[in-house]
C-alpha cells in the first residue's frame, strides 16, 4: 500500500512539473504570441540576472537588517563595467572570477 502511494505521488509530482514546462511549447507551436508579450519576454533575461546578482550581494535574515557582502560588491562593479563595454558574457564572467579570486587572496 505504501509503495503504491509513493509511486502515485512521484507520478503526480512529475506531471505537475512537466505540464508548465512543456505546455508553453505546445501552445506556441500552433499559435504565435502577441507582440506585447514578446516585448515583455525580451526583458526577462536581464531581470533574472539582476535578481540573481542582487541575491548574492545581500544577505537577508528574518528580523534583521540586510547585510552586504562587500567583497562581492567590489567584484561586481568592474565586472558590470566590462560587461557593458565589451558586451561579451564570457569576458565579463572571467573578469568577475579573476577579480573575486584576487580580492579573496588579498582580504
């Protein structure tokens, strides 16, 4: 009885995970997206990168003020500058890695 319940739970979990990932591909294959939605979706990669970057720069705890990771902030500034100037993601990632390694070596 327990094995059957576990298998049903695994199947339902897989189905719930699978539907939101596959359904958009099926729907957009037969029908195009409206132009305003396409313009909105163009901003998603930038906002996702910003959210991931911000979450790694600030440590938040319940009932506490946010704390900043100063070494990471020092590494992000020149990395963003290289990303804006070069528009090369590989170069900006390498810049961030090298700067962070140097900052950890010094501090």
